[in-house]
């Protein structure tokens, strides 16, 4: 099974402009993501960017990069353009977040492994919630799954609602999962979902994966034990530097 890893990396960011090129203890964020991705069981890794500075930087440390458009609304759209521009066909593509410099290669492999199930169209990771703070953090989407591990719904609110139980102990009464933002796509499904218009649920929650569910696509999940450290703001960068010691 040949899998292509794509790392979307745009220069513009409202909260953190130039984020992919920011230095984290001697290496740029995008280089750290790329090097972690290269440790996974991927046939190839590409950076998909809309900025020549990022492309030149990636080439400078020996990575592969492709220039994509500037108007993409999501990393999924950027991944599809990068795949279209690539000269080699792949059956599966994994979208690796460009702002998670400490992503574990095992997490990427877990997503790829989902496609060993013939019925898998899309794949992502989930992680058990262990604290009330995690559960009620609206920046960390939660997900409920069915008995075969397919996502039923994603929400910024805790789901399900634990009736007749104090909210601060919900996580002790029920097994809750939060979403880890890495996606795998079957190539033909990736093409289909990029043609879909925004959906009502997506716009309500501001979660693009709801567009796919609302249109009848299935998302297979795998459980990871690894935490992720995403960097959205300069404050997050300080936390990442502390992680490196």
C-alpha cells in the first residue's frame, strides 16, 4: 500500500504570520514536521505551500515542496491540488498538519493502517479525554463513534450529554474522545469531498469534517495514546520550546 504524505503550509496566518518558518530550538517548524513525517511508513512526503519563501526553505533542507494556490479554504483543498500537480498516482493521501512539529510517526502509521479495511473512505485519529478541562475546551473538538469505530459526529461541545451527572465528573462516567487533526483520504474520495459546498453543520461548528458526514461519507477513526502539540499562536510556541527542554 503506497501512501503519500502531504503537509499543507501557508505563510499567511491571522494569529501567527509566517508560522511554518518560525524557529523552534534551531529548526523551523515545517522542517520538524517534515522530518517526523519522513519517519513514518510513507512512500513520499510533500510540503504544499502558497509561498515561495516556504518552498525555498523546504528545498534548502532537502525536502520536497510544491506550489499551490493562495485561495484555498482548507488544508484538504490544498492537499488535493498538490496531489493533482504531483506526477505519480497514489491511492491514499495523508494530510499532516503543518503546525504540529512533534507529531509521532506512529500516529501517521495509525491513519494509514485504517485503509487496510476495504470500506474505509476517510480516516482520522481520536484520543480519550481524561480531564474535565479537556472535555469542555471548545478549541478541542470531541467525537462520538459507532461500534465499528466510524465517526458519528464531531462537536466543540462535550458529546454525549451525561444526564443526571454533575458536569465536572462526566469524563469519569463515560468514555469521551477528542479529535486529533490528521486526515487520511482515499484519492477518489478526496476529489469528491473537495467538490462539496459548505454544509449547515460545518458552518455551525466551524469543523470541515462535518461537511463530509453530512454528505454521507464515512470517517474511520483510530485511537492514539500520544498527545499532540499544535502551534496556533506565539504563546503556543513558548510551550513547544519548553517541550524540547
